[in-house]
C-alpha cells in the first residue's frame, strides 16, 4: 500500500481488519489486485464515509480532483443537522426542573425502589459510546473511570487523554452527558440519581463535533470496550453516514463488515450491548426505504433509497438488545402508567426487545447547553436515545448483583424480568386510538426486579452423617441412619455466595457459620455431634435442615436457600462407641472448616451425597 500513498490509521488483528486513509481514487481496486496476486483472502475493501476527510483528521495530501468517497460531488461540508442535534431539539419547549417528578423514568422502571434494597453489589462499568461525557459535571465527575475512558472520534485512533473524551461545544454534543446521567448519576443529594448510581462510567467518545459516528470510530469503541473490562455498553446512535448499510454496495460493505466484527468481538468478550431503536416512527421489522442517507454531505441524501436487506448499526446486529421508547401521558401514574409508545419511537414485533422511558427525561447536561438557561446543568430530552440508558442501567444492576452472569444470561434476564411490567404498557391494538404499532418487546425494564428476583443463591452440596462401619460420610435423605454408639455426627457443605449458614436438627440450631458472600468462596462445613436422644424424634426420625443466606437482606429477595432432609434410625445394627473418628471430623459445633475447592474435593473422594429437595421458603431472619 506504500505505492498508493495510503496511511494506516489503525489495525485490528483481533478482527482481521484495518483502517487507512488515502487520496487515491483507485485504492480499493489496488488492494483487491495486490492481495489476489499474493493469494491473501479479502472480504471487503471500501470507504467508510461519503464526505471527504477534513480538518485535523487529514493525514495524507489530498489529490486535487478527489471527490467524496461514495459518489461524485463537490461539497464536503455537512450543513444539515446531525442525528444528535435532532434528538436534542425534541424537548426545547420544556424547562429544566430539579424536582424529582421530572425524573419520572426512574419511578417507572422502579429504580428509586431498587436503590433502597440492601444487597451486596460488585463493581461494574458501563461504557457510554456516545459524544463524550462532561468530566467536570457535579453529578458525574466521581462516577467516571478515567482509566477506562477514551476518545475514538479522531480517525478511529484511541486517545486516552482527558480532552479526547470530552464533548465538543457544538449543538447535540451534550447527548452523551445526558445519557450518562440516566445510567449512573451519583446518589449525592445533587440533581438526579441514575438508574444504577453505584456503577462506574467509561466515556467512549465515538461521535465527532459534527455528530457523526463513522465506522472507524464505532469499531474503535467496541474493541476498546471488549478489552477494558466493560460489562455493558449503551449505544444511542446509528453508524453514519448510512442509516441502513447494504452489504451488496461496494461503498458500504467494508464499513458494515468492520463494525459487525467489532460488535461480535465485544460480545465474545462478554460485553452486553444495549441500543436505541431509533426515532423515525418506523416499523423496523419491515424497513424498505431510507431518505436520509448518506447524511454527511449536504444535499446528498438519496430520496426513497431502498433499504431492503440493509443493516442498522449496531442495533440490527446479533446479541444487541434493542430498546423502544415510552411516554407518560399527562396525569398518569409515574409508577404504573399506563405508558404509551412515544410518537417518534421505532417499533417492531420482532426487532424490539424491551421498552423504557424516553420522553421528557430529566438528566445531566454540560454547562452552557440549555438554550433557556446557560447555567443549567440538568435538562429534559426525548428520544429512544433516552430510553436505551434506562435499560443499560438495569443491565448494570443485573451484572453487579451477579457478576457470574454472562452477557447473554444478563440479556435474557433483562427481557424476562421486563415481562413483569408488560401490563403497564398500553396495548397498541386496544388503545383509544389503536395504531397496531407493536413496541413493547417483552415489557418495561425493571430495576427492582434486577435486585430482588433471580438472585444468586448459595449452594448446599450435601447433608450427611458419619457411618462408622464403612468409615465414610453417607447421605441422610430417605436413608437409615446408624449412629455411633450414643451419638450421631452430622455435617452439611455450603459454598458460593453465602453470608451466613445454619444447621438445624428437629428445628433446633446446632451449628452456624458466617461467610463473606464471595462467589468464589471455598466449601465450608457445618458440623455437629448430638446424642441420639436429641437427634431422633420419638418415631425415630432424624429431621435435618440447612439454611444458607445469600447476599441480599431485602425480604422480597429470593437468594436464601433451605435444604431439608429426613432419615430414619437404623435399629438393625449394633453401634460401637469405640469406632474410629472420621478423619475430617470436628466435634465442636458452630465451627466452620474450609477446605479445597469443589473440584479438588471431588478428586479427594469426598462423597457429598444428594442434598434432598430444594424447597422454597419464607424469608429467613438473620440473627
């Protein structure tokens, strides 16, 4: 490629892709020919922009007769409004109001209730792939993890300097700051709370000063998220300059392929990607035309361009959770609605995964961006751009409550738990003015469910007694139990995220232990030695229960486990008090013994036999 004068901007061997800049109109054909001669396979090569490169992004001398990348033309200045400006203008009739009712979306997704739940939360980072985040904002500055923040909006080359991920001063650049506040504004008595105020934010700037999100920027962003421990990304944009990228078009196929690979790479690295559905009041299950692309050169958009077979990046890609927007009708309950589809929101029975509040959403903005009050740090905006961060915040809660969840598992729970709030969404077929525009997905995202339902539970691996005849531990459940002389020795193994465990015999606590709630905790044993007369009932039954408390102290949470088993006194064997002590036995009750991990114990031959039926129980009370 030296012969063409091209400059390699960024290489991604992870996805077998690279970005280059050139003034050679025949660059793509030159690459095809060169690689074919060397028998190097090539998927696609082509432009990522319709406009010429401009300003300080130019790294090669432009040929005098060069034209915009996609098709012939002369203008390289975008004079129309960017996608971010359009979103920003939706709410200019509303004035900022610091009262809590302005943040109605928090109530609708029950984030205010979730914040009051006493549950252990692990660190989690949400990547805000957007126009940058104001790193000086009073509600965000302590929420941003600067070590994970980056600017990708300069030729797609990652730049970790503070300035690189700050928003520009152009209209629409407040977009990312507003999105960030909805996700994780601090709980500090100032302004608003985010859906997940404990979460950290990574500012991943992918939109340039013109509000354009080119493939080189977006690819950089997803690769960065994949390699910097980002649990969730929010994507409130589409990749410019095409609303729908057509794989059959040479001027679109390469950009489409690069972003597709980058999103897949992030998914393979366990990143959960959340995306806005778009603001065109369109059925995205059946998109047929697009009159807004390309959008980076004034007057270049093709009227009624066919978008059949096209791909909206990133929302149409595999593994991405797509979010529609709902509004709260005047006078309706901010908790239980019913909520209607926002008039601008795209819809589709198959394309939409979940719904979230997106109309008149009160959140953070940089200083000087609100047209009525340049001192304002908060304002209301509308768009699916505002709905998506509600869902991203709930996803962050899910992965913070249970960091062992994969991206796919967390996405499935997000959808499943939204089903509990399906009924608060107005039926588009039965509304006062039915339009048949299915927008609901599985339902409204639910922050309270994220911290109370499907909680991680401790594991009780076995409830056993020491059999002196075979010199081994044996299961109690539904078996005949042979005591050792006047005593019976009992143990149960507990592991996983437990904070406390108790062993009960006939309803009486005989041993307890405390845990840290760590997910990787080693197996620990509850052990006790009891006289036969204490252990067995009058009808010769041995009733043993193990209670294991999880990480959540809320009475509504389902993280606690009770395993109950019953054995019967074996009266056919003569029991010898002098039988050998079990090698792993401790006669002191209430003392926890930790040992090797579960796999190591299995190799050591410890038979943690069947624990009996797992029973749902009322919420247990910690002492």
